């Protein structure tokens, strides 16, 4: 059985093209939008900028849209509310602290409870991005997954893993059928990730690579025409 594929999309042309190709879910992640608007992933967008961008992009497509709520200094409930009211179908929260390190288990539990309580009154669903396997290991990953039980988290994606991590993830994926894998590593292929049979594949790597190559190729073409006729 093939896993459902969700592609990252940073602009309206990408979103419209992916929709014509039959993809029914797109992820408008903060990193891709920062690269689109600021040409960098090192600077975070303000919540207001990100929300405004989401509103514009929502108007271009009818597919399911996923967006981040792990931005800014506002309480997670405030950010979830603002992102949800842009028409996002799924809100993705991370397990980052303010320094982009993994939340402690206690802080993570509080974070999940706050997000779960907030999403209960909204039309969006809640997805959790667990992105620090290298810090808390498989045991820590399992503990965090268990803490989502009896909450409003409906899906979990494990990100920032390497091909060497896949073997250790196999038991967790087999036991938890709502867990997907992020394809965000240059050494990953669809075949490798698909073989793990995750619930879904969240591909942020290939759309980003295609966008960068497109800009570079277009730039080279323009320069060649300007100076070489």
C-alpha cells in the first residue's frame, strides 16, 4: 500500500501545478515561505506576515492545506487561532523550544495540552511534528508519542531523521498507524521512505530543490540572453 504524499508548496504557481497533478494536500511550511519572501531560511517571519501570506495562498486552491503554528513569541493558542482562521485544514505544531532545541518532556506535555485544548473549538485538525530524534532517541520519541494519546492530535510526523534511523523507527511506525515521515534529507528516496509504510510522506525536500533549480536555471537563461544575444 502506498503512503499518502503531501508536498510542500511555497507559492501560488506551485500550489496550482501540484493540484493539477492530483495532489490533494499541500504543506505551506514556515521555512519555505521565509525562503520565498526573504530568500533565506535563517530569519523567521512574523506571525502577521505568515498569516497574510496564508490568506492569499488559500484563495488560489481548494486542496487541503497544512500550515505551521510554531512561529513567533505569542502563546501557542493565539498562533493556532490565527493560522486556523486563514482557512488552514491542519495546523502543524513542533516540539521546538525558543532555541530550536527539543522541549523537555514536562514542557512538551504542557505544550501538547495547550494546543489540544485550543484546537477543540476550531475547524482545523492538529498535527505534531517530532523533529529531534537525535536529542531524545527512540525512547524519548516513544514517550512523546504516548503523551499525545487522549489529546486532539490526529497525526504525527517524524522529521529530521537520516537513512540510518529508519530501522529503529520501524517498530514505532508498525504500532502507531497515524505516524508519517518527513522526506527532508538529500539521501532519502521515495522508495526508501515508502518501504517503511508510514501513514503519509511529508515531502519538503524535493519541492524546495525544484524551486531553487528553477530560479537558478531561469537566472542563467536571462543572463545568457542579455549578454550573449
